[in-house]
C-alpha cells in the first residue's frame, strides 16, 4: 500500500500534460464556487487535515473573471469538502 501511495505522485508528475479529472466530490465542490473546467494537479501532501488526507487533490480551474486559479480540495470522511486557494 505504501508503495502505491509513493508511486501516485510520480505518475502524476510524469503525465503527458493531459488534464486529469477531479473526483466527483472534489469537482462538485469546485464547481459550486463558480469555477469552470477544473482538473487535478495531483494529490495534496500538506495542507489538509488527517481525516481528509487520502481524499485530497490539488486543482487548477478558470475563475468567474476568466483568470486561472489554483488550490486544493480536502474532503473528509465524515464532513463535506473544503476548497483552499493558493
């Protein structure tokens, strides 16, 4: 299991530039803020609490003003999702 967790960031870093879709919960949270075309930038190692560590992803999207925004989405097991911006 630990090997899989270590290999995932490497696989994302070595991608060919295609946009990786967010998970359903994460995408719903990002789109509810009025952001368009969200895609994953990979798992978030630092920035989410312990209960949401395995359900967290970084993202990039287009804001309502047309500018690119970046952040992370942290979804806990017993709570909703929190969107955090860089």
